[in-house]
């Protein structure tokens, strides 16, 4: 009797083992990003993936593709349309291909500090989320790249000096095109994945990015000079396709939304902190920060902004009413919080 019971128990265990070993998640979210492995951005994304896996009891898992291995942001979006990927962390460039009005947050020389950015963003988030949803995507979290500066092989103190440089343009970016056209600059359009090599060969000698990105992408090794003038504040988003999102049961939709929002806020906080630390690190490495000279006064820069904005509103890339609403929100905010001086961080 005892032997029969023992054999029965052993047989049941054998049946159970293959089931446990072969169990697979119900949903796999293939998620691409330009963020390199080991960067603050990638570490927080992996933390997000671990949290989702744990809280879903393994039903929903992330498979990350860091460091641009799935290509530039347009490549990632194309793969999402064909369901080869289901999500990604995008900069404003990629977001513009999904819902371009959100890039009102990236107009040059518009925001002067983080408080202004946070105030306007809070007003627009419901509209932005609806815009993404209407275009086939779910905006799970908002993130930032940070304040963008010019990095160059020679000092740049004026627009005239910038016009004489071989300036990189993120290929196909309407925002960059409008800014350079308004500035009278003829840029060199390239995919972001080709920038480092192009700096090495001299195809370009000037790029724009944040201090943190310059270190993460190693561009700083080719560009010993940095402009103290912040051109804009780069934004980003954590995005999944609606085709994938709509297949999820309600509890997993809620989990992705809540954890995505929290991760976005963590990314904003960490990015701002790391950009400050990156400025210190770049100075330690010998990079020279250059103050703007003649031809870059605030009235002249604001005129440049308005000319770029005019081009973007006339093309419909950014609705004119949204730009007007943004300026009204800023004017209202500054009237109650005091006018600020333009940031150089």
C-alpha cells in the first residue's frame, strides 16, 4: 500500500514538472529604445519590466532591445505597425511621427525652467493622451531627454559661426528643419545611429543633444566645446501600440498604465538630476562651455523661435491654436510666479 502511494505521488510530480517548466507568459511586450545598456534610462526601464512581471504573476513580460539595435525611431515605429515590436521609449522626434502637436513642448527658446515645463505639461496631458490613442498608440508615461545644447569641434558663439559649421540634423525631423531654416543654417541630415561615425570622419562637426545623452552616446569624445545656451527641452514618451494594448485584459491594462506613469515620472526626475551631474562630468573631462556672444540676445532668439513656429503652424505640424494656448499659459504662469531668466542648464 505504501509503495503504491509513493509511486502515485512520484507520478504526479512528474506530470507537474513539465507543466511548470514549459509555462510561458500570456503576453510579451517587445520594447525598443535608443538608450544604451547600463544607462540610467535603461536601468529604470528594466526596473519597470521587473515590476510588471512580478505584479502580473508572469502573465505580462517585457523583452527589451536597448542601444538602437532595432534601428532609429522611424524603424521602430515601422516594426510596431507590423507587430514585430509592440512598444518603445521615444524622443520628441519619434513622437512627432505619432502625434505631432505634442511637440509644442519642444519649440526652441520657449520654456525657461522646469517649473514652466511641468505647469504646461500638466494642462496638456489629457489632450496628448487622447491624441496618441486616436492615432493607434497608448501613451503610458511621459519622460524627458532634457535641455538640449550644441556640441561642436570648434567654439560657437553666434549664429554666423553656426552657419559655417557642418551641423547634424536628425534626418526627417520637421522641428529641426524649421529651426535650422529660420536660422539660415544648411544642416547635414543623418540617422541618429550614424552620428558618432560621422563625427569621427568629419562629415559633421556639430551636433545637438543633452549633456547626459552626449555621454551615453559617447559624442562628447568628438566634441570638445559645448554651448551654454539651451536650445529647447527635449521630451519623450513610453508608448505601446493600441493593437497590443487592446488585447490585454483590463487588469493588465491598468497595471501598464499605472506603472508606466510612475516610471515616466521616475525618468523625468532621474534625467534632470543626471543632466546636472553630466555637466560636472563633462567639465572634469575637459570640455569647454561657451557663452553666447553677439547675435544671440534674447529678443533675437525669440524672433527665431517665432519664425520656426510660424513654419510649423503653417504646415499643420503644430496647430496654431495650441501654440497660442501654450504662450498664454506661460504668460499667466510668469505673471503669478515672477519672470525668470532663460536657463543655461
